[in-house]
DNA sequence: CTTAAATTTCAGATTAAACAGAAATGAGAG
DNA sequence: CTCTCATTTCTGTTTAATCTGAAATTTAAG
C-alpha cells in the first residue's frame, strides 16, 4: 500500500500546516489521509501509509475523535476499528473554528475580563494602559459574539455571504 | 521597574497564546508589553520587565518589526532605540491576519492547485479523492478571496458588519 | 582615530513536545 | 475460561525550537 504522489504531497503539506494550527504533524497527516480516502481506514493501514508507530496513530485518532473530526465505524464480521473523516469542507471548517474558539478565544476573554477589573484599582497603572486593556476586551468580545453567530448560519448562506466579499459594505451602509 | 499584577497577568497570558498563534512566547510577551505601555520602551527596559536575555529581545523585536506590529522611535539626545506597538486593536488584527494569510493560506493554496492538477492524471487515484481535493481547493480559494476583500474594509464599517452578526443573513437573502 | 555604549550574531545549553517500542489492557472467538 | 488479536497506556528517546551568554559588530561621541 502506497500513497499516490499527489496525495502524498497533500498529506505532507497538511502535516506541516497542522503545527501552525495548534496540533501536531501526525494528527494533521492522519486527518488529511482520512479526508482524502474514499473509504474508512484501519489503524494498521494508517501505520503503513504514513510510516508512524501504531501507538502514535492510536493517540492521534483519539485526539481527532475528541474534536469531532473523525468517526469510528465497523465492517460486518471484522472486529477491527475503521475510521473516517468528515468529508464536507464547510463542516470541517466549522468544527475547527469551534475548537479554536474554545481553546483560544474563551480563555483570553476571561483573562481580559479579570484584568480589566483588577487593573481599575491599580493606582500605579497609567490610564492609557487601562484603556488599552478595555479596548482589547471589547474587541475580543465583539469577535467572540460574531463567531458564535456565524457558526449558526447554514453553509449555503455562508457561501453567499463570502462570495459577496467587500460588496457587503454597500448593503450595510444603506 | 516592575509590572503591575494585572499587566503581568496579561503579558503572561499573551505569551502562552502566542505559541498558538504561530509565534513564540517571548515575541508575544514583548508585543503585549509594548501594547500596554503608555510610552515607548528600550530593549534594556524590556529585559528588566520580562527577565529575558538581551539577545532574545533583540531577535524578537526584529521579528515584530518585520510583521509591522512594532515601530522604532528615538528620543532627542539619546541614541538608544525605543520601541512602540501599534495601539489600535483593529489595526493589530489586520496586520496579524495578513501575516497569517501569507504564511498559511497562500502556501496551502499553491499546494492545492498543484495537487489538483497532478491528481487528475493519476489513474490509480479514486474519483472521490480527486473530488475532495477539488472541494478543498475551492474552499480555500473562496476563503482567501474573502480575506483579501475584508482587509480593505475600513474599521468602522467592519465593526458595523460584525455587530450585525447573524442578522446579515436576512439582508443577504433578500 | 580611539573609545565606549549599544546592538546583533552565533554557538551551545535548555526545554518541551512528539514519537517509538514495549508492556499492559481489553474484547471477541472457540 | 482461555487464547489470540487488537488497541491503549506508559516510559524512555529523539527531535526541534527557544533561549542564554559570550563574542563580534556597529554607531556615535570625544
């Protein structure tokens, strides 16, 4: 079993990018592999195709499952686990955004709220500093609210909105 | 010289988050420190406040400057370099997004274009796989185009759009 | 031109994360 | 109940990135 050149290129690139997206190389590679695979794969097949340790595949798949990006399935008369990825790119995007919001935006939001309260009582702190913390808090709050609402919009509508791009400005300004 | 408790908390948190945002702890801490500082700071002041090596500050500031997040200034009769951060949060956001687009989205886009072309000629590759690559390419292209257009929208308009949130759906559907 | 202050470069040390392989656990077949 | 196949857990190793401190370079003042 061997990956085709194009698939290999895709998987390797995805692995590299994964490290920038808050996960590690193997996790991202497995996700890419499962996304591209026309059928669910077993852990031992993944070991073969990516040349990584069995234990590494186990841990990585667990992580992907916890994100909701990968589901386990079974074949009749075969007790081994098979895995498949979400195949809809918009769905993938939604799940990843949700994860990032939870791991990055939410903790930052609570830190900023705490800081904004605490700094208000600090006599040694310059007013400019206090204002900057408030500004950042407001920005992250706005972003966070927006995020949450965007999550609810159905894919087809989201596509339309994105296609509009900057034309949205005209509509809003009216 | 010492940071106030709230400022320290902010800086430390920002440092941790920085690692998830494609940069390292020190770079993010310095950016946070300069953002909160009511006046430009010298490298040696940053060394004091953050307890990091002078050389580390030098390298980190260089990185921040290359992103356009930090500018160098000078004081009359003082040949030491002073540094200050962009202070407008929306401006900060814009610059960071632009960096991320260049370092993540663009390389992925060109990888996907190459893969989409190459995979078309692969007889060994399943049609489903080919379609998935095309789908991902289309998604990233849409996202990339949208990104670029959003960059051009002035802050005040952007704020209005984000405040609208999901209400945008109603407007678009008309 | 010399000197001293400021900054940058670079090589090695430190640290944290990712990974492999062995051992342990679990689950179904007979 | 026992045996075998499959999976997970755990520990030690490897790898990569970050950071430090010393040396080199730059810059301006005298």
